[in-house]
């Protein structure tokens, strides 16, 4: 039980005593430590319900509140309850965390299964800078959920089926350079696709050839299926290099094609059950009514007023759509994987698609906690979508390579004596970590400007700053003559800086569960920055190695706990820590 949870339990007991009936209490951390560590507006809410004076009720609650060895309570303003945690309570809690592998984080997701659908690039196309957000946010949420005890299934729902394969098949048969394919398969597949696409713009016969090759593929032609499978394997090989560099893994790569044999039956069932109906030869899902139009994803407002906004699941020519495949995917995840939650980490522009998808799934009887975890865009210095000078999307592989290259230059300047192999390893950790933290420290719904200088700075709100904080702590322990056992120490909080550091260490277990409440890894990023700043203030104000015992051991224990918390917190963001920088 976290300190916050225990405080809520004690407050709930006092409320129950005052009200004469079971009651729950909500306690939150204060925004300003001048008003204490935690606060509750329970007295104000109950006073309004009971039509009594809130300050008088607050005092009655305090009179029944047992805060022995934990906190002091006071009434503020019209009836807020403020709680100041005793330094001795923080010391006891922090000491318990030293012996706790989970650092106070509850296994609140135990017994539940969550599918995290993220990254999802298209086959035969390079990952571009826009894939950073889905890949890095999705991986972090999967890590946090796993640490919270969820059974996590990470699924890379790759785009491995679609109209682009008609052009790729023609290009493979007529333009392919086998040597280039062997050297850089994705680049060669992109080249043949672009060449055929450009040539088909003014060549109707070529465009018909592409459509014919696609039809043959969809009909199961052996040659085209073999080429298609080779394209997928070559693409996966290229994608795996990027994922390996990012330290991102998946449990499954079930792409769109995996669900092809389910689509026809799904459409038939939707028609038979009246969930969808024919409209101009196409099969569409329309509004079921019962919702206000502005809350109905199958309605849209135009000049003439509210009108239908159906989701197509089969075109008039018999072709299926993304919505069809996504419904089949939900069916599989609920029926086969028994998912309680499905999280889709996909850009904000797909919001309507997912609103319609979840509504259709609910009508179908596929119930679960489905969430679209949207995100904004990455912008260049001109505050426009980040592009190359030629107007192409910036490739993710190039971004990662440049991040490591720039990190290597900074490390060479700061620590020129490092052996080459060690410097290269550190540059990889720092460069990749900088890219990830620049992403995860943002509110996912906002656009942000991609800045190399800012993300690689050793000071400020960056991964290198946090990594350097960890390195600084580890350097303290390298100066010791013997191994240090933090668990054997008694914690003594004698200075305000020690108490504040312990306060933040204790809150790690409170912060981590909140990340999956609104899917905001930036809450963890902000917490880690605050923890690092608290450590540096503590380190400047409180001598560690030069202190006399037992204060020396106590401060070393705080250092050890801080290092572990920084390392675990960064791991949940998918960021590694080096031993040196």
C-alpha cells in the first residue's frame, strides 16, 4: 500500500465514524508544498451535501482521524484538509522501498490482459519520423502495464496487404535490381514502387497491369504470393534493425493479411444481424440512433444539418476496407487472446475511425475496454511537419543514426579519454535515449518541435541530464572501499533536502499507476526530472562520503535508492543508463 493509499484508508475510517456509514475518501498530492504534502476536499463535498459548515465538519473529521506516526493535519481555506507527512514516516517508507524490488509500485493490473497495438508500419516502405511517436509511446505503455502486473500482448499490426502491392509486383518483375535488394531491401522496394507509380500516371495500360497483378495476388496466384511473402520477410528484416536499435520488441506481428479469410464471413454476419446494410452496392454501418447526433460517430454535421456518416466494410466492387480488417482484429483479440483491454497507439487524425470501430464492435457484442491513444505531430524548426529538403518524410533510421552521431561528438568533447568501444556504446545509449525522452516528455496530444540541441543537452529537461544524474550517483559508490548494503542502514532525515528527496522517492509507487489512467508517459518523465533535481539539491547541501556515521550510511542509502528509481523509471520509458558519460 502506498503512502497515499494508506492516508485515504485512514481518512475513510474517520469519515465513516463521523457519518455513521461507510465512506470513501479521495486524497491528492498538493501542487504547492507550502500547503503540505497531500490534501482532500472531502469535508467541503460532504458539507455541501449535508448543508453544514465545512470547516466545522473538517474539524470533526480531524478529531476522528488517526494519523499516529504518519502525518499532521490542518484545515485550510473554506474546509480543505491538508496533511504534512512526518520526516520519520518518510524515512520508514523509504527504508522499506530499499528492500522492495518493485520500489513501492503496486501490481494493480494483475489478472487483466491488455493488447497494445503500436508502431504498425507498412511493408515495403521505410519507417519515417512520424513512426517515432506510435513506436516509442506504445513501447513505454507496454512496459508500464507489464510492470503493473498486466499480461501484455504487444502486437505490431503491420500494413502487409493493399493496393500498393500491385505496383510492387509489376516493379519486382520488370525493374528489380537483385544486388540492391540484397544490400538494402526496403530502399529497393521503395524505388521500384515509386518508379512504377510515376510511370503509371500517364500510362493506362501499366496501371491496368498493376491492378491485374493485385487481383492475381488476392486470388492466391502462387508466383505473386511468393513475391509478396518475400517482400514481407525482407521488410521485417529491415524493420527489426530499427526495433533492435530502439530496444522495442513485439509478441506478435499479425498484419492485415492475417485476417483476410475472416472478412467475408464478418460482412455476412453484420448483414444478417442488421448491424450493416447495403447502400448503393456497398455494405455500410449506419447510426443505430439513441445517441445525440454530436456524440454519434455515424452522423456528421453539414450545411444542410445532421446527415449520415456511415462506415464502409465492403465496397461495391467487393473489396474490403480498413474498418473490416480492424473489426476482424478485434474479434480475434477478444475471442482468442481474451483481451480485457485493447490500446491503439495511433495518430489523432484516425479518431473518427476508432470511434466508429468501437461503436460497431459494441453492437457486435465484442465488449472490452477499447482505447484510441492518439498523438500529435512532430514539427521541424519552421513549425511545419518535419520533412527533408526534397519534401520527403525524414526516415526514422536516419534520425536515430544522427542522434547517436551527435551524442558521440558531445561525449568526445566532455570525456575525450574514453576508449573508442566504450565511447561508442555510451553514444548509442545517450543518443537513442535522447530521442525517446524528447518524445515521452511531451503531452502526447500536442505537436512538438524536434530540436537536436535541446534533446542532447546535459542540462535541462533531457534524457542526458537524467542519465548523467544516475552516472553521478554510481560514481559515488566507485569511491567506496567495500560493498555497501543499503538495506542494513537506518535512514535519518536531518535536513530539508533529505526529506524532500525521500518524499519524491516514496511517490514513485503513486506516479507509475497514474500513467495508464490517461496514457501519459510524460507524467513519469516529469517525475524523474523532479527526482533528479531533488537529488542534486540534496547532494549539494548534504555531504555524503565526508559525513560521520550513521549519517554517512543513511545518505548513501538515499543515493542507492535514487539510482535504482532513476534506472527503473527510465527503463519504463524504454531508456537505458550508462555507467559512465
